[in-house]
């Protein structure tokens, strides 16, 4: 049970604003084959054949200054949860964003006259966000005793899903302008989404008679993730599957990407793209809703908080509150359950100016919207082609979360190979345990 609780809290604080996958650095490198994923008009100039080897991208951010090491600490031979430091830095409402993309393989081809280009590929993607009130973390840690006479709203919200993406695209050059379009067929793996109109969970402790009142009007939907909820006997037993697994054509959808890349002069180029146009997935396999609509009263009850989280030999929560099943009473339904998730719409734009054969300056911008949540980012970059086979670059960028991000890229090109590591925020890119935001991408390809 303790392991499950730790896992749930880790997801709550770190991987559930699951802020937007920014990838400004990638969009500023059109000569690298994997940059095609952010603009279907990007092809490495002077090359005709492209093989994308596996690539990995991760972007995770918390709206507050919270990291893994702020929550978990070592105590002897075990790891315990300590929220004392973390709770003080939380906002009344907190968001977590998560985007992960694994590109397994991609292929590309350009005709000899450079007019037409073809491409296809496959990727495994996870995307999501969650929102939780500070009061939820406080009750989990301190219990309800410090909040007598207060009504605490503790209902979290989430929209998290993963899918496989199968894509095919075409590009056409018209003079100095290259236009690209891509169709993406989506097969969903798993999804978890709360109903934004039914997300109430509240706790009130009467200051006179110490009567505990818990009210719920809460619904969430699941495909493959939650199979059942058994909250009997201390009640934290969710029968769940983890994210990841086999995609299903019963969970199908599609999306379109459009882009252009224009060489306006010998030294100046501009580009723009729109990703995930019309993108959505309709979930039909193992889809269910779970609803709790209840008001529970208990005389003289106190939620023990920290004792539940880290375990206590003397804990007898059953004697204080019969079962959580009496409180939440989640009812599962599989009849006429409709679940649709929308992919984040992403817009990129940029320009680059070549100062010399070795130096290139660029600007990049990104806008993302999903479920009325938006993220905007802007960056200025410089790239140094140290050798024909090695380039280094840096970027300053600002986004909704931070006005000071320093990015970096390393591109190694021995022969036909392209091997790269890049991050829009270098200081946090390799320190996931003690950073509130992590952005990292790495991969390899062959170009001929």
C-alpha cells in the first residue's frame, strides 16, 4: 500500500501540467532530420534519403518550485515522504504538465530534382496535465485537525493519455518555398480524464461537535487505466493498469500537420508549421466512468494524514472512519460511456540569418493550446559550426512558466550519421530529481 501511495503522490506532484512540449531548439535546426517532426517541410538540404533512428523527447513542468527531492527523502534503509518543504511553496491551485515522445523510426525521400519529398514514421506519445488544490496536499500530510471550521476543496482534475502515431507525409517545392503536409493515424493505448463539471470533493470539520462532513460530486473516465475501485477496509485499492501497452484500433483518431520553409535569400530563411490540426482520439475499448455523489457525516472523526502516507504501526483508521467506501462510493458504468481526448494544437514559427559560413542566428516562437490552457514560448539562438561534423548552439527563451531559460544543443555528424542532444533548459535537462521542470531531447539518424 505504501508503494502505491508514493507512486500516486509522485504522479500528483511531478508527472500528472503532464507545461507543453516546447522544442524551440529543435525547430531552430531545420537541417537535422528529426526536426521534421515539428515541421513537415523540413528536409536536410543537399540530401535525398533519410532514416530516422530512435529519438526520445521529454518535457515536464510543475507550476510551483517543486521537485522529487522536495517530496522524498531517505530515512535509514527506507524512503519516506516529507511534504513539509513542498507544501509551503504550493499555489492555491497547482498545475503539472507532461509530454513524452518516443520516435521509433522514420523514413524520408526526396526526388533528384528536389521538387517532391515523401516521408513516413511511427512514434509513441504520452501527453497530459493535471490540476490539484493545495488543500489536497495539506490534508494528505497534516490531516483535517488543523482546519477545523474550514471547508477544504480537495478534488483534483486530470486529462492524461498515451497513443501510437502512424504518419505519412508529402512535400512540394515551389521555387524558394517548400510546403509540407502530413496525415497522422492515431491508435490509443490508455486514457484518464476527469469531468470538469463534476470535480467536487470537500471536507468540513465542525468546530463545536467535531463532526466530519465529506461531500463528493465527482466523475472521471478511464480507458484501460482504472478497472475497478475497491475502497473497503482502509480503501486505497485501485485495480489499475499502468500507462503503456498495446494500442487498439478501437481507440482511433487522426490529425494533420502543415508547414512551410522558405529560403528568402542566400542568408535569410523563414518557416512556420501547425501540428495536430483536428487531432482527437475516440476511446471505445475498456471505457468506463466512475462517479461518486455522496455526503458522509461522521462524529468525532479525524483524518490522520501523515500516518497514512508513511505508515504507522499504531494506525487504526478503521476505528475512526469505517471505510472510505462509505464516503466515496464510486459507481462504475460501462453503458454508453463516451470519451474523447483532444491532442494539443501546436504552432511554430521562426527565422534564421547566416552571418558567416560558421555562424547562424535565429529566432523561434511556439504557441500551444489544449482544453483552454495555453502556453507561449519565444527564443533567440546562436549556432556555431565548429567543424563540418560538429556544431554547438545556445538559446535564450522565455515561456509562461519562466522568463529565463538557457538552452543548448550538440550535433555530431560523422559521415551520414546525425547524433544529437539538446535541451531548451540545459540547467534542468539532466537533473530530473531536483528540478521543477525538465526538457530534453536526444536521437540519431542517417542522411544520404
